[in-house]
C-alpha cells in the first residue's frame, strides 16, 4: 500500500518524539513516526540493566512528567517518561512500532514536477514531502574482528547485547573499551562475582567522578530558578521558545568558544589514573566529545575497583585469539571464558539513505551534511536531528527536535500557500 504523508520521522527516541510533539503543536497532523522497536527509546529499553542517565537534566521541552522520577533516571524511567511525553502531546497514535526502514529514495511525484521521498519498510511503501531522520549516533554497534576469532570457544558479545553479570559468575572476562558502557559492565561483572575482570584500554580517555550529590543540588537549583522566573513571565511559551532557539543558534566560532570555556572549567575535576597507564586526551573532554564523538568516562565505582586490584587494566592490543586464550602484542597470554566488546557505536544511516553526497566521513563515521541546525545543506526537505555538534548534548537534544518541528511546519505552510497562489494566477 502506498501512502503519502507530509512528514515521516524515523526513530522514536528523544529526538524523534520531540520533533513529532512540535509538529503536532504547530498544526501538522499528517505525519508518522517509524520505530523498529516495540517501544519508544528502544536503545534504552534494550540496554544493560544497571544503565542510569548521567545527566539530571534528562527532560524534554515543555513537559517534565506527571509522576516523580529519579533525578538520575533509570533506563525503565527513561522509557516511561518518553512514553508519557508522547501521550501528553498526543503523538503516540502516530507511531508505527515494529517497523524497520530498509531503503530510502527520492522520486518524482505524480505531477512530474515535485520530488517526494519514498521509504520502503519491512511492512509498507510510504511517501512523504519531508523526511526527518532521528536514529541517533548509537544506532549500529561497532564490532571489531580479531585474528583467530573463529577458534575461540568462549562467548564474544557486544555491549549492546549484555544484560547483567549473572551469566558470568565465576568466569574470567575481558572487557574491551574505555567508555561508560565498558566501565559500568566491568563493575557489574565484579559485583556479580566474576572470577576475574580485565579491561583492555587502548588510547587516551578523560575520566571524571560522578559527584551525584553536587549534580542533584545543581538540578534542584536549576528547577527552582526556572519556576521562579516563570512566575513573573506572562508570555511563558513564547519566551521559552525564544530562549530555546537562542541556545542552539551558535556560529562555529561561538560553539568552539563555548567548548573551550566548558573544558577550562571541567578539566580541573578529572581523575588521574596515570598509575594504571590511563592518560587524558590531548584535547579537552568537551572538545573530544563534540568534535570526535568520544564521551568522557563518568565513573560510578569502577575506578575504586581498579585501584583495589579487582579490575585489572591491560593496555596492549590483541594480537591473536586461540581456543581458550588471548595473545597480546606484548607477548602476554591470558585465558578467558568471555569477551565483551565495549567498542561503541556508529550512526549507520548511510545503510538506508545511500546517497554519498549527503554525508561526511569523520573518524570512520558517516555524518550528515547539515546547516548546524539539523537541515541538510544538500536537500532542504531532509532533516537529521541528533547528529549536530553541540555542548550539553542530552540537555539540548529536545531543543533541536522542537525547533526542527516548528521549522518544518512553517516550511509546509509556505509550500501550501505558494501552491494556492499559483492556482489563483489567471492564465495569460
């Protein structure tokens, strides 16, 4: 069945749901959200059990939720909050769950003048005037292959498939990676009684303490300050929209200046793990996150176990796998029952949207060419939300989503106004 819509949004995570809420708020109703999972925030739903948000500002524009959530939301609370958000803005009926996009092409419409997007899914063929991709930076696991891997008798899984440490009790496990997932999985393995845990950490990484009490205090001060301001602000919604748009309206120079200022402040809190051959990045933590996509490790207890010797750090690369062992480049040989790959993710959007002119290849990741505020510079009817270079990413994802929904609504209205006026022009 072919169905033509004004807008199709791909992905029902934070960005996709915010775009949908904004579209609805600005009068666009002929749209759908395609989500391959069975719920909103599928990445959170399927993540390892102990996952908790690291930022207390994990809410979206114009709705904090009716129930009382934890300051640092658990993964289940994230899913519940986003479900509540979708229901609040009446976009839940627009979401098509369990549907996966397989191919996207641009085709001529029936009038042979305009072009439309054609989206082929595992269930349908759809057409739309404007396409919004919100599948995120962590859509596709990065899974390296090691020499001799086919002979290894133990388990090798990516962090995206890990749930908890129960199956690894009394087992010897190698965790590869130095990001937050790798660090939290290593800690989870220790707390569930793994016989030994080694973390293979190659390259540099910024590491910070979580400081939960400080960040909680920061969160409550921010909330009360915001509520206090609203008491004296008669034009609440318009004012917040203005502030929201101002927060994301940064030039390249302004963005870098904000990055440098942020780094200057937060670097003083970094942990020193040089005794374990873990060194900070050459550039600041925010610079590395924004420009290279490497998020700092925010510690929840792993560092303590490293210092006590319960989690051991290995810095040599893997040379070869045998049936039961890993041989490292420095000549060391270690026996493992399982290897868990905390090797990160890539966007993977080039797999469904295959036009190479739409992307830049940065650090082996295909990232969309945009104007810095989500609109493609190659095609004005194409948007990518959740891929921009931004400071405080989790705090401003919703800003970009809401701004994009508003921008698309205006774009559609202008297009309809133009068509109406064209029809009214009398013939010569």
